[in-house]
C-alpha cells in the first residue's frame, strides 16, 4: 500500500519536460525499474504488442532529430530516449505465428484454452470493430496498448523523481524509412507509435492545467 | 519519492480481476483519488480528449451486460464501473470550438501562443499521420490518449490495494445505440473507447506471465 498523497504528488510532479540536464544520467537500476513497469503493463488479451528501442547512440539521436520535430530539446539532452514500436497486422492477426507463440510459450496455455481464447480473439478482430478493415485499424489498436506502457513508465519515473516527455510529433514516412535503414526494424512487423524521453529537469515546471473533475466525469446512479 | 519495490509490488498485484466481491464498496475518498489520477493524466497537446461515465445504476449495468461480453463477471460485481469515452473529429478537429476552449479557458494561453500552438496542431493533423483521413483515424488517435488515463487509474488503484479489470470486448454498434438512448451521449462528439471496472478481488490472481525484458527491448548504444 502506498500513500495516496504521495501518489498524487508524483502525478503533479510529472510534466512534459522539454529540456533535460544533459549532464545527469539515470542510474542503470532506476532505468531498469522504469522498463520493468512497461514490461508488467497490461495489454489486450495479454499479447504485449510492443517493442522499446532505447536510443543512446549520439549519431542515431542526430538522425532522429531531423525527423522528430517534437523532440528537439529532449533528443540532445535526455539521459535515455525510447522509441516505442507497436505490432502490425502481420503479427497481430488472429492467425499469426506471434499470437500462437504468445499463448503457447508465454501464457503457457493448454491446447484447449488456446483454441477457445484464439476463437474469442478471432471474433474480436472480425467484430464490428473491424480491426481487419485496414492495416491502420489494426496498428492503431496495437498502438493504444503501447500507451498503457507509456503511461506506466512516465508515472513510475515521476514517483522516483525522474522527469519525462512523451513525443508524438514526427514525420511518419521519413521515420519509417529511418527505422528500416538505421534501426533494422521490419516495417511489416512494427511501426513507430510514439516516443518518450527520460532525464532530469533543468527548468521549473509550469503550472499544471486541467479541466475540473466535474467537466470530465458523469455519474449514473 | 516512493520506494521502487513498493511500486513494482503494485504492478504485480494488478491483474485483470474478472469477478469482484459484490459486497465490498470502494470508499468515496479512494474512488475520488482514482479519478484524480485520470484527470491529471497527460494527453497529446494537453487536449484531454476524454470523458468518464461512472455507471452505478443497476438497470444501466444490466443493459451494458447485454452488449459488453468482456464484462460479464465484473458488471454485476464491480464496486465502480467506468465507461471511457474519447472525443471524435467534430470536437478534436483543429478548427473546433472545443480545441479553442481548451487553449483559451483551460490552458490560459495568450492569443499569440494560441495562434502558434493551434498552427502546430493543424500541421500535426494534416501531416502524413493523416488524422483527417477518416473519422476512425481521429477517433483512434483520441482513444490512444484515453489509454494513458486508463493505465494510470489501474496502476494507482493497485497501489492502494484496489483491483481492476480493463474491458475492450463489446458489440460496438449496439454500444453506440445504448450510449445515445440510455446515457444521452452525442455520438458525433464522443465514442466508447474502453471500460474499466474497480472493486475487490474474491479469487486469488493467477501467475503473471510476460515476455522477458530482453524480448521487448533493444539497445542502441
């Protein structure tokens, strides 16, 4: 059990930190902890449709900087910079080898349960969600799951006094090419969903602005 | 600062809890805390494209149960049940009144900054992400943001010993009709993105299964 006030404190401490102290590195223990909260994150059907590229190489960061307009201040200063990938139709389709692998080798399900759960997954994908209607529909659905891991990493980092900045702003087509050419990523299997930089702030954070709670909730008693 | 071990403990405590103790209610203080972590969650451009319907009414839960096949055990037993909505193109388009309202009245930006940031937002939506290509593209993008709030609520709940279950399994078209007919939701403005139930477990959780860390990360030194 963790004290509620301490948790809310961390939520208030977290902000989109646009520049980090380039001289301060996150310890390997702390960074492993952050990654562990991504690994333990839930995902639809438990299929973990994600991969995390940790970009520490200066040349690669320079190349990213040319296409990631949303990370101009963080790419050069972040202690750690993660490109988050989501799985595409090729591996997320109900008939894919990856899905079979997850149920068999990771979830350790019996053949009976694999058949049943796989059947549900097929129905889910074929249902009126139409996940099979396009590569984009499936990829966006995979991407949603990665935002769970993204959130957990940022929240957990804040809880141990580490700053972060999520990044969605990049030129998608150039990014795709960069992923193939420089990172060896198979674009049929994975696509970039977002990025997140970690480090320690140099500037004071601005006042947090949010809608009031009553503007975003509605009770049905 | 919160102890890393305690945080990881909470991540291990969290699991998709399929049935709750129907007799145990989350205190109003604890539930407000969970909602507050949703409210303080980050979102793209800070536009908070979400709404949270808290469904406590038994009749409404019965009606949901007919279309939400993924919440058969949780709808009747959850202490609190939230339907998460995401905003659609009508209100998330760069020219919308809602976006203007957010920058003006919530972010309290000056006219100059609104012009600049609004310009970035327009470029972002028109870029090769093609958020404007379809209602679905925009809605899926909005929905991604709601998964950040979803993650934060589940994680924070686990940190104070409260169980949760995220839900994606429902018949989308019937759900849309239910939202209009029974919840008074304007389907041009909002759509259902997912749901999450909260309460206290009755059964022991199963062993957590995940890929190993090296299967999901790749370092670029």
